[in-house]
């Protein structure tokens, strides 16, 4: 009977071992699945954060470009007005010069 008890214990130990291995494999699969899900979540969070940062940077760049455009337009208008003013003063001088030249040619 001792051999029968030993065989029974061995069979029970083998069955317990199989159960433990099966449970360990299930736990392993569950942990792997959880890790994959966490990885997906982290990747999605990183993508969303990256998109938000990109949107912010794009908005900032657009605002800077708008500001630079307005600055350049103001500078261009100022330069154009200066040129126009100089041109107007030169028209008067040119007219005076032409009148003098015409009068000289008439008196000569």
C-alpha cells in the first residue's frame, strides 16, 4: 500500500504541477495583455500630447508671421509715404527749374 500511496502522491503532485503551470501561463498571458494595453494607452497619450504641442507651435508661428506681416506692411507704407513726400517736393523743384529754363530760353 505504500507504493500505491506514493504513486497517488506522485500523480497528485504532477496534477498540481500541471495546474500551477497552467495558472502561471494564464497569469503570464494576462500580464502580457495588460502590458500591451498599457503600451497602447501610453502611445495614444503621447500622440495626443504631441498633436497638442504641434497645434500650439503652429498657432504661435502663425501669430508671429501675422505680426511680422503687419510690421512689414507698416514699414512699407511708411517708406512709400516718404518716397511720395520726396517726390512731391521734387515736383515743385522740377517745375520751378523747368519754368526758369523756359524763361531763359525765351530771353535768350
